[in-house]
C-alpha cells in the first residue's frame, strides 16, 4: 500500500486502513517536512548519495503500518523495495521528529493521575466449592483390589 494509491480514498476507508484521519495524516506530513528541513539530516538520508525513493507520505505510511499492523521491518521493506535497515532508520527518525513536535505527544502518567478521573470498579470473586462425586466404599474397594493385584503379579 503506497501513499499515491490511498490518498484519494474516502475519509472513513482511509481511517480504517491507516489508523488516523486524513487531516491528522496531513498535519503529520507538514510537521515532518518542517522539522526535517530544520534538523541536521533528512529522514534517513543525507545530501550526498542517491535521491530518496520514497515520499514523505510513504515514509509516514510505513511508520503507521509498523504500529497499526505490527508488521516486521522485513515485510514493510519488501513492500517498498528498500532494505530492512533503511526501513528501521526511516521509522525511528520519524518517531523522533514527531515526538519533538509535541503536537502528537500524549500526556504523561503524572498528568493523567493528577486529573483524578478514576472510576472504582468492584468485582466479586468469591470462591464457590465445586461439587465432586463422593467416593463410595465400592470405589475404594476397587482401588485397593487393583493395588493388591499389581503387587502379587510382580513376582515378589
């Protein structure tokens, strides 16, 4: 799945495939291009060497595939025709840039705890005895008889 193929999909189908709304995806691309132009290096690529094969949309789509579908770097890299390490570099660089932007940063544990939006749920897990058949004297006699036959057949 490439960015060029899915960019014209309906918003509901886009959300189902990618995991974020089209507007959020567009904001992410804007942030990535803004931050990557100001950072020391481009996303998984320097000024030297061959031109990058993938657009910013494809790179972002790779990262979202990795998180949404739990795909391995090998599978993603095979789909996009790049190496596994290059796929890893792209995804980790995008993560760092998006964390740096603070637009897509979730609040920390302390902030959530200070909000005091807790609900208390009580679950009754009382133990109940399991009904089992009672051992009768006939069953005990059979077990005793089996043990005597085993001892006598061993030849001692």
